[in-house]
């Protein structure tokens, strides 16, 4: 593997790790991963259980 390939790979991995980390933080804060709201969702009770 050459240097440019490694740089692109590192950028892709960094973006992926950043997205996953953001999703984990949002989940811990109780935020939904969807932007449409959960009032009509069939799985709303499993995502947002009573605390």
C-alpha cells in the first residue's frame, strides 16, 4: 500500500468513527437517530422506554 492510499483510508476510518461516536452520545442523551419523530413509529416504546 502506498502513502496516498493510507491517507484516504485513515480519513474514511476517522469519519466512520466520528459518526458512530456521535450516534452513541446521542443515544445516551436520549435523542432519536431519526429526524421524523417517533409518534407514529411502531417501535417507539422500545426506543424510548419510561425512565
